[in-house]
C-alpha cells in the first residue's frame, strides 16, 4: 500500500514538473454546465420546547482559608539578590 502511495506521489510530481516547465499543457475544450433541478412542495419542521426557568444571582459569604507556612530546611542556602 505504501508503494502505491509513493508511486502516485512520484507521478503527481512528474506531472507538476511537466506543467511547470511547459512540456505539457491542459486546456479546457468544453465548459461545464450544472444540471437543472426543480424542487416543489415540502415543509420545514416546527418545534416547541418547554424549558425550566433558571435564575442566577449572587450572595455574600465568608469562607475560611487555611493558613500555609513554608519553612526552609536547616542548612539550606538563602537566595538573596546580588548587589
């Protein structure tokens, strides 16, 4: 499978090179015309949805936050800025 993809890639590169250097040209000989389509009748769907009533608000609360203390181990170097 990988070999087929490799060969297709090489063919695409060769065709691109031929087109780029002018050894091959592709010209359109007949314009394309879209087919005519007629649609009649039909109806779009209708929906009705009963949803819950949601109310959003705010309230003041006091929340206790634990106090965290960090202690350096004994003998640890201190990081002081150089002057």
